[in-house]
C-alpha cells in the first residue's frame, strides 16, 4: 500500500472566523431591522389614532 499524506479529506473543518466586514454587515442589518420595526410601530400608532379621531368627530357636510 502507498503511504497517504495528511489531507483535509478526513479532518474536521474549522469554523470560519467572522471578518470585520461580516461584523459590520451584521450590525448594520440589525440596526436597519430595529429601525424598521420602530417605524412600523409608529405608523400603526398614528393610523389608529387617526381612525379613532375620525370616528369620534363627525365630518362637516
């Protein structure tokens, strides 16, 4: 039999480390998602307030 060299075929792969650009992207996306949630909550609040105001005050003919 031939001598086999050490190869990565049977070795466990090390997990890839997160690069600086990956960290920046992850943090930026998280910030954008949080801002979007806040914006949607504000829109819902204002929409509900407007609908409530419109139901209470009668419209002028």
